């Protein structure tokens, strides 16, 4: 029997746990810390994802065979390196590989070195704030400013006004709005186009292309309002043609993997390519060193086959032995239900009502939930995601919304236009 530890507590980790539970490999699954729904598929363990010593003690005492890391922060902090030193297989990159997400300046330098298309840029630290402002003056609006390190999805500021952009620089570099994550900033050219995401699993030598997705970050319909962790996603992406796929593979994926090898970085895990299509050219906006959320909620339901076997083959460097990842032609949509007030101040602790009978091929994915006295309670900003599969995207979207109308909790909010630009 394989003993598996899955780290994380969101919708991404719930979906991973759900998919792992379908594996024919005999296994015991632990989820740390998990949420109000993950205990359906394994045992929740009250360990924080950044408690590296606690995780190390648990994997040694329980004789864990594989650790699958959902979120980015433990990877950027070097968890995979520590576990591999004590002989534990990890599906998640080493600290050096996780720098693709952990430092935007590192990622930009990497892309420039290996000829990977991205927006032009310059990086600055606090001692260079005057040079940073001069560089802003050389650009046209909108102005894009990014805190270098991890900032919980809030480190990117896009401003139409030069004075607001200068104030953002002061806020990040001088007033330390994002702490150490803002010790450096990247200022880059604004690219206008349509965004989408591509994902691979890699053992450092070989890779498997996973389903692509398009997510929706803004809180309100029409992609307006504040940025969030994600309000929904669809897969496949209707404009992701064979020609575009070929460009992404040859101009972005393969040069990225070649660059990692040339840097001497053994990368075993997932890579998320945040991309933008401008006319007929594709550019990298960002790398992530893990699967996306809420994209995972539409990617994994479309994968046919054994996700646990895929994670094991990545961690053990045996991806070449893996049967190719097959993807269902069915479409998937997911819509996130969030707490009122999110992504700013919100209340939690409200009971969630979910009926037992929901449309066929519909999956209710727990994110910010917790169980208290046999009741399911809201415990975060993004509470539940509702995923549906159907032969066509319109049907999948309609099924997601049909299920949502049967779910309720106080202050529940969701966008009503996920995927709709593809239905015109």
C-alpha cells in the first residue's frame, strides 16, 4: 500500500484528492490540513502547509511514500529539497525550480536568457526608486508593476494613471506593502490580448501536456472589479487550435524545460504557464510552480486515467514509462461561490446547504469549508466551486449554474458570466 500526503486546503487540493481516490493503486491518503470535504477521500491532518518540521516529522512517523504539494509557498520555501534529503519522493519542484514563481525578476531573466517570448521589462529595488519612476515615464499606459515575490495573488498592480503607478512604487518599495515580497519590483510593458493557461507535468527530462484552461480573476461580471484568487474557469479553450498549441510547445514549453536543464535544475512537478495571445503571437505573463486554482477544478475532471500514477512517475523520474495522458473531449466549467465582501473583508461561520441530488456529472468542490458539529460551515473567501462536464461548453456552463441555484449560504456571491464570451 502506498501512503500519500497531499498538502493544501483549497479547491485545488479537494479536486486532487477526489482524483487520487479513483486510482487503482492501493493507497492511504492524508491531507494536511484539508477542508470540510477532503475527509471524504482520506484523513485530514492538522498540520500547516508551512510547518516544515511538522511535515517532516509526520512523513517519517507515518512512513509516507509520496508527498504531493498543492500550493506554491512550501515549494518556494524549499520543502521538496528537505524531504528528498531524507528519501521521500515529492511531486513538486525543488526550491531552485520553484523560483520560476517565487521571483518574478528571476522568471523574467530566465525567459530572456532562453528566448522565451514575454513582455519587455526592467526590475528595481528600493535604492533604485528614482530610476524606476524614470522608466515608468518611458512607457505608455496602462502601467504594470509587480512585486517580485509571493504576494497571495495581490502583488500585481495595473494602473492607467502615471501618478497612481508612481504611488504604487512608493507603496511597495518604500512603505513595504508586501513586506519582503516587495523588496524588488518588476515593471513591464502592458500586453493587450486574451489570456489562457497551459499546464504540464514533468520529471525534469520528459513532460506530459495536460488540458488547457481559461480562468476569470476579477470579482464582477465583464471582468471588472478587484482581482481575486479566481472566480471560475473553463476547459478546453475554444481558440486553442493545433497551430497555437504547436507554438506554445515549441516557443515556450520546450525552451523552458531546456533552460531548466541548462541551469542544472532538476524540476519534478507541475508547471503552469500563464499566457496571453496578442494577435497571432503568444507570450508568457507568468510561471507558477504548481497547478492553478480554480483551473485544477476543470483540468483534472477532463483527464482520463490514473492521476496518482502520474504524480508517482513525476516524483520518481519515470514519466517516460507512463501511458500518455488521455483527455476527454467533453468540456468542463467551474463557478466559484464566495463569501459576501470577498476579496476584501468578509465574514465566515455560516452554514452551507447543499442538496443530495444534483445534476449528473456535477461535482461540488470544497475550498473554504470546515465541519463543525456535523454541519458544513464557511471558512474562507472562496467557499465552494461547482464543476460540470458535458459534451459542449454551453451545456457544461448551464449545468454548473443549475446546480448552484440549489446551494445556499448567507452572503453567497458568484459571477454569472463564466465562459460566456465563447457562447456568442
